[in-house]
C-alpha cells in the first residue's frame, strides 16, 4: 500500500491514497464545520468527543507506525492528503500531531515494556501521545494526552502528564492547547539516549514540518473557498462583488500561490525518507510557501468579506489564527530558509537535479 | 507517486546529453531578432536538431519526431538548456501551431506543414493581435473572403513575433463578414512573402525587432490553408493558447538554468550584497523548482489522459512573475554595473542579465496578459461570475 512503484516518474497519488484522504475529508465535512467549531469553543471542552471517537474508529492512529509493531506501515506520502484535509477543516483534535508525528517517533524507538504499553494503547485509540520537541517551545495537547514524549538535553523521556508540572499557555487559536512542562524527568523516564534520539528527532521534525505545511495548504484553500462563496452572494452596485476584477484578481493571486505550493508539498512527501539535504530543503520549501499561501489567502478572505471579515461572526478568523500559529510551528520561516540556503549554496543545481538525492546514482 | 526516473528515462537523458555535447555551438549564436544573419544561424541549428531527430521529440516519427511522452520531453528540455543550446527560433511553429495542427489538421495539411516545420525549412510567426484587438482578441477585424478555392486576406495584424524574418504566419481572420465576436472566425496560414503582404518591423524596448506589424492587401491563399472548419477559429485558437500558456512555451529547465546562474553570481558577490539579496536568490531558486515540480505534475496527469485546463493560466502568471523577480535579483547583485552594456570596459561578469530583465517584462503581457489570466482563473477555476 505504501510504495506502488510504477517504475517511472509519476506525480499522481495512488487510488488508495486518494481514497483514504477522501474518507477523512468526508468525515470532517460532516463533523467539523465552523458551526461545530463554535459549539466546541463555547463548551470550553478540549475535544469534541463524538468527532474524536469517529476519527479514532478510522484506525489512522497507527498509519505511520511499522506493521511489525501493529501499525499500518504507511509512509508520509500516504498521510499528506489527510493532513491537508485536517487543515481545511481547522480540526481541533490532534490527529496530525499524534498519528503523523509523535506516535511514529515513539514507536520507532527501541521498545521497552513501558514504551510498548504506551504504543499499544495509542494504537488502540485509547490515548494520544503529545510531543515536546526542541523545534517547538510548547507541547500541544499535553493535558489531554495519555503520555508525553519530551526531548530534554537531546535525549527523549516518556512521562505521564500527571508526573510533570504543566502550565497552560493560552493561544489566540481557541483550539490549540499549548503547555510548558517542568520537572518530572529523570534517568528513569529516559527512553532514548542522545545517540538513538538524534536521527529520530530529526525525522520527527521533517514529518512535523511536512504535515504542518499540508495543514497550511488546506487552510489556504479553505480561505479562498470561503471568500469565493461570499463574493458570489454579496451584492454591491447591483451585482455580486465577485464580478469585479478588483475582487477576482486578489482571489486569483491567492489561488496561484496555492497551486505552486501544492506540487512542492507532494514532492516533499514523496521524498522525505531520503533524509538528506535535498529532501529537507524540499520540506522546508513546502513549509515556507504553504505558510505564505495561507497568509495571503487568509488576508485576502478578510478583505473580500469587507467589514464582515473583521467580525467574530464570519468564520475566516479561525483559519487566520490557525495559519498564524502553524507558520511558526515545526520551524518558522528563518529556520526553513536556512535549510534551503544550505541546499542551494552547497548542493547540486540545475534542471537535471530536480529529483536528485544524496544516495541517487549519477 | 514515484519521483525517480526509470532506467529507460536515465538512458534517454544520457543519449540527449551526449548528442548535445557533440552538437551545441560552442559560441552563442547572434540574436534571431536582430539580423537576418542571426535568424539564419538559428534556422541552421533547427536543421541540425532535425537531422538528429531532436526537433520535436513528442511528435510522431512520420513528422520527424520520436513519438515520446511528456516526461521524456521534459528530460530533453532539461538537457537542452543544461547544454546552453540556442533558443528555438521556430517556437511559434513547433510549440504552438504544431500541436494544434496535430489535433485539427487534415492528413494532407499535416504532411504539407509539419515536416517542413520540424526541419526548420519553414519558420513560423503568429498573427493574432490587431491594433484594436489585443486582450480583446475576439474584436479582430481582418477578413478572409472566400473566392472559389481561395481566401482573400485583408487587414492589419500587430505584435507578430518572429514576423520580420519568418517564412509563414498563422492568424485569426473573420471569414463571415456578418459575424460578431467569437463567431465567424477562422485560422488561416499565409506565406509572409506572398504578394500583398507588407511586414513592418517594430523596435522593442531593447532595440531589437522581435515582432512586427503585418499589412495584408488582397493576399490570395488557397482554402487548403484554413485549419479546422470555417468559423471554428476561436476554439482552435484557444486550444493553441492553452498549449502556449500551459506547458510548452516555457519549459521549466530554462528558468532552472537561469536560477543556477543567479546562485553562481550571488556566490561570487556574496560579501558585497545586503542580506535581502540572499532571500531574493533563494526565492528565485524555490520558484523555479516549484514551477518544474508543477509541470512534472501536469505532465503525469496528461500522460494518464487528463487535459490541460485553467492551470495553463496559473502557470503563465507564475513563470512570468518569477522571471522578472529572478532577473531583478541578478540586477541587484550587479549594483551600479547593472546598467552597463557588455562592451563597457568595467562590464566584467555582468552577462546578459539586463537583456533577460527587459525580456522578462514582456512575460506578463504576451500570450494573454496576466490580467486576462487572472480573470480566467477567477471565472473558470474558482467559479466567480462573469462581469
């Protein structure tokens, strides 16, 4: 299911990949509309229990966990469209962080009794794992997690949220639950030393940046779609405002940004396993341009909505806030530009190197 | 999704590379827009390409091609630009008219025009715009009046690229004098040396004459020269425009080579320039990569039977804006030397960046202005209402 090599350059997703994403998209279209977001926000709950149960039932928690440990053994390219769908829906629950990043990291470590127990519960959908990675100053969804995997001094520790002191750091995004954690880590909680942790933390960062880029792209497309829907309805000077070029051209510009972030994202997903300067630069490129697309699209959507766009009532602000948050999550623009610079200034350049990677034969 | 070349694709790349290394002229040819001599030197290069059957690799073998797919075409283009091979003087023919002829031409028309096009024996100009029909192309007034087995052409075409030295032109003519707008138009070919044709070169921003006005006074051509049915000109013209904007006119390799040169220029001057220049250089590299990835993605889709749609318009906006930014980045590195002609004693490594910058400014205008492209995206891709 993961690699269905066609033995030739082919940029298309497989039917299985499209189908998985389609199921997630449909579920979120049913259960994660702006009205649902508002209901959750007013309730003050961390998660929509019904929605999270339905998501868990899809069995995606183990998507990127190896089959030998009980996961589905999929690759990031199989999950990228799912992450994009989560961005499009502004999903509050941590499907991407848990299934896309934290759990595969935990499962990739040398398994002990403790790690195996946590992985099994997480694969069963009973708990989520939250990750404290040095790329991020906060741990997202730490309070609702069943286990915290925390990087400290380049080693990895596994603790239960009750064993550390969590301080809530309220975010402008009403659905992001950010925490700092203090205390509770010791030799006994360490599950991976520096040697083992380094490469795995690096690959978690790559997945984090990749799937965050995917969510940002989804956010960007949602903002354009919201604005287009409004521009078709809203009348001024006796016509829908979408007939005016001043409105059309702004939305077209945002869509162009999206169209040229998308293939970068998909190429990054397809090559992430190379784990070299080429694949990392591609991921960073995707993260940068997806952030920019989300920024342009969100601001354009606000502008197209006019005064309504600045109101609490119109839904665009949920997406704007998520875009602001994710732009600096799993590495901000300066970090990612640095990785691109490393590849551009030291790697092979030119049209024959679009798909070059370190291990490729000449 | 499999982003690795197959063994066959790798072998093909090496075949192209070897041929290019053996055949690409060691010195750049003189511009095909500045003199007959430069134009003919490029025609000679087209003949060399054609003799190696490299003129248009996607065409069927019958017409001098190799019947290859779009991925192979991209590989060919990558090696072509990597080798620093000359620009294609016959791009109006091979990239625009060729694919359209392939789709709409009769077997006799294909036999008559495609072979001579592929061999470089007939170089084509386009004759679409008129003084009062630019972005509003459907306002064309030039007429083709049926007279027995002939058409008699009359009118005034403008901004016809390559028309100064080319052999043939294809243009949009009103075959139904009573018709309005998109209806009653036909696509007709005419030799640029036919009696009644007068070509008036137009000096461009850089002084070269890359385009011209064409005055047609009772120019008689056989009805055989009409492509597609009478009155189908608009549909066919839009198909050509789709190819032009969509895929073939600006292959990614050209920009990727420019980005590589820009990075080299930056490295040579890294310590003299301000930090914002680095960002602009990285941005240009990213954009050229994004464009390449996007075209590979489109090529995969087309290979699986898809059609090119409004992404032709997103492509055109993206590459034209990218090309300007890339050249601006180069000019910012060159600083005060950017304005020098290459003949200036202090010119040093200024290269052709200024020429490239001027040419890039035309990008958002030709092949359908970017304003028109944004309308197309808004209406056909996003579903916004027409005005």
